[in-house]
């Protein structure tokens, strides 16, 4: 049973446009959500996170939106740059703290010049 | 500073070899993790050390043996591996695994690319 789902394996956008990556979750106990970016043969890099008490968190070109009622979050990248081309993983942790992060399967973003 | 370092960067070993992977963080984080990642897949949790004690072993074969000598260091000892163990091995750390919120943010090292022949 996949608790964190990224239903789009890939996404292609033009440089300068907005990239929107989506993530759905099923476990109501999740209260902290993270996005990681990963280049091939490198470790994932933490990008941005959001607590369940918020519905939006912004950091530069990256904004994460959380819709708790829909159990859905999204990562917006504006404007998209070719260097943003990577695999993006959504992850979640459970209420009260947890040693585990539950990862989605990832979305490969390609930003075309 | 959110740096986790791992050595070596690449490792090739035979099925009868013994080798070790090393991981270090100086952020004062109290939890450290070993993950295995295959191409086009998310990281797969292997072990968790919380406050220097092994708290999670995700049913990992005994040919992988973790060790946490102190709060900054984490090792993964490898022995009699199989070719299917070839993967990217990632170390991560987090500030406070039970604190919730930001304490659960895991910071990953660059990984060790392991090839078993």
C-alpha cells in the first residue's frame, strides 16, 4: 500500500515557465511533508518542507502548497530553469515525530531551454 | 551547515571481500540513517540509529552490518555481498527523530556507488 503517491513519472516544461509537481498521500497521521531534488548518482537534496498547520510555504523560486482535506500537496517552481532538471521526491513523516520518512516514487522534471 | 559526508565515493568489490562505508556529520544531529537506492527508485531505508542506538533494522540481510561509534559517525560493514547489492548507498541524518516537524528533516550525503562483481 503506497502511502505517498506521485502519479506523474515525468514532466517536461519550457524554461521560464512554471513547473508544478504533485503528490498525494493516504495516511491522515502524516503532519510534515518534504520535497527533495535528486540528480543522477548523487544524494537527494532537501528543498523545502511544510507542516500540516500551514497551507503554503515559500522559499525563493520554490513554493509548496498543502491541501489537507484533499490529502494533496504540490511543489511550484517559478521560473523554471534548465538546472532544475532532476528527479523530485515527495516525502512525509507521521505525527509526533518519526524516524521514518515515507517517499513517493519520484517525478522526473525536464526543463527545456 | 547541512553537510553529511560519505567515503568512499565509489567502491568495487568482489563477493568474498570485506569493506566498510563511512559517514560523518557535525550538525549535532541525533539520528543517522543508511539507505539503499537503485536507479529510478526512491531511497529504501535499511537502518536507523537514534541517540547512537540501533532503533530500526528493515530486515536487512546480515551481510550488511551497521555500526555507530559515536554521535557523529556511522559505518556500514559489508561482507560476502551479492551482485544484486550493487546500488547507491546513502547516509542521512536528522536533528531530532522524535521531535516532529523540522526535526524530522533528513539531510543526505552524496552517496557511495557500490559495484559488486
